[in-house]
C-alpha cells in the first residue's frame, strides 16, 4: 500500500523504515518546509495514498486531518496535545465519511498497560487506605505535559477513583518515556510501571494501524484497533 507521512522527524523516518520493510511504499513526505500549506493544497499532495500517518505538532493537527479527509485518505494520528478538539475532529471525519485512528500512545505494550492500570484501580479503590497517583517522565524535547499517555491513564483511573489525585510530569535530558501508576497505603505501596526502550514500538503500531484502517470509514482510538486485531486473530 501507499503511505503518506506527515511529519518527517525521528518518528517519521522510523515509520518509513518499518513500512518499507513490510513491503509498503512511501508516496509523500510532508515536513516543516511545507508547514504553511493550506488544507486544500495539502489534500492535492495526498491524493493517491492509501493511508497517511502523522507525527507532527499539535497546532498542525486540525489542518492535517482536514486535508486527509478532503483527499479521501484515512489518517493515523500519532500527535498528542489536541484532545480539546476531539469532538470537533470527530465531526469533521464523520462529515467526510473518512477513516481515522488516533491514540495517546501507539505502543502495544502501553495499550496492554492501560488494561492493567484500569483493573488495578478498580481493585484498590475498594479499600479506603490506598490513594492513587500517576507519574510520567520524558526527554526535554517532548512538548506536551502531562503526556497524552498520562492523560489517558488518568481517564482510566478516574473510572474508579472519583476524587482528584496527583498527576506529575518531568521533562529532562534524554529520559525514556516512563509512566507509573501507584497505589500508596499505610503499610505498603504498589507501583505499576511502563518504560519505553525505543520508539520502534510506536512506529510499528502506527504502521499496523495504517494497514488496518485502509478502506475503512469511522473514528477509532488505537485501543479499539488492538481489540479488533485480537478478535480477528482468535478467529
């Protein structure tokens, strides 16, 4: 299949490598020099692609989604920091009858971690002695804080813990993406942690999503794609 890359930084180049290894063709690369293109101009460049994958910056997300929908190209959205526009973007995708997959984190391991954190929160919330907290750390180049992954974890934990709880962020040096959900009680503390060793897991998940969304119409979170893939593998 032909994949368009929107954003050609470290993630874009890694996605290109994995996509080519899987037998796909990169039909276009959109990087910073083309950041001033209008949605109509970008849509023309995207025509002919079977899917697009974006890892760029939050303030470009709206234009890029609009361009993909106008071009009839399903989009895998890996950029975070635009959650306040989620309903607006969902309406835009629906209006164009397009295909769209987004996620706070495209790592398969992280998405399994979501399930573990949700279940653990359900259990620990039944005991008043345990208070919950979330911590996340990233390198100093990551723009959004808290991270999209931390915000997703907060949403999942909040299903069981209704009161406010601490969500803290650290940005420094070259710290690998690390997320923790902790349950602290009088006698002990239980800590769940996920640490990313490389970006390859994110890139592989994004390419898998592009393969999955090709030819589809709808609006999905990556966790839903994972569930659909599991169901198909089970027969």
